[in-house]
C-alpha cells in the first residue's frame, strides 16, 4: 500500500508540474514588450463589447485549450513510459532485504500493470470530465482582461498573426513537454532522496516515542481470597 501511495504522489506531481509549466509558458509571458503599461488595464467589472471582441480574437489565435490538451497528452504518455523505471526505483529502496529476486519481479510486474491501469483510467476520466478548451478560454480571457488594455491586446493579436507568433503557438506544446521532461529528470532523484529522508525521520520520531512510553507492565488485579473450608 505504501508503494502505491508513493507512486500516486508521483503521478500527481507530474500532472501538477505539467500545469505549472504550461502556466509559465502562457503566451503573454513570451510576447514582445508592449509600449503601454499594464496599469491602464480596465478595472474589475463587465468588459465592454469592443474589448470582449479583442479578447475572443486573441484567445482564438492562441487556442489555449488545444495547447493544454496536447501538453497533458504528452505528459501522460511520458508517465506511461517512465512507469517501469519509477516502480523499479521504488522497489529497490523499499523491498525487504530477505525478498527473493523472483518475488521482487512478481511484485514489480503487478505494480506496473496496476499503475498503468490507474494512469490510463485517470487520463480517460480527465478527458471526459474536464473541458480543457472551454476552461482555458474562460480563464485566459479573464486573465488577459485583467492585465491588458485594448491597445495592448491589438498588439498581441498582431504579433500572433505574424509568422513568429504562429510559430510560437505551433511549438508551444512541444516546448512545454520538453520542459516537463527536463524538470522531471532533474528533480526525480532529489524527490526520491527527500522521500527517503522524511521516512527515516518519521521512523526515528516513532522510535523515540516508543522509548518514552512507560515500560512497566500494569500489576495484576488482586484475586479474591479463597473461601474457607468447613
């Protein structure tokens, strides 16, 4: 069970990393420097029709939902590819010393099969229950409305209609996927090391508490005197 929990956290980390990297690659972060300051952006409230049309046009050009879906697909595929290696690393650290190679191989095979089923089912439900296109369009429109003025939106639209802008939108999923892969490669060993350190610390604290607990066994209850024989 502990091995399944560790792997579950690993899957969650990959998904979280995917979304975090995708967020860091939001198109407006890589857009050219704009002439006006963002301080002129419209205050919170209902967006005027002219600006709303610009926001819709920009988001249509950027297709954030498509980029998010492509990135998540790549992330799930990468996770499937890494599953046997991850399981092998976990078992190598957690398997009992007296476990036979045959038993370790049996457990590894079962865990790989189980985790692949979990991963594929997660992807299936994710695709069915979350409308990434609608979600991203709604979120990005709100964010752009908050940080950009109408003149700035026009400049962004002009950029993303250019050859450089179209190229950025085209390769953004690949950029995010490679960034995720490189990030996972850099932190995977550290995560395993940190996990092992935390487990050792928790085991040490548990041992300290067990030593502090009273060791004197409670005295047996007094027995009633035997009845006198007549």
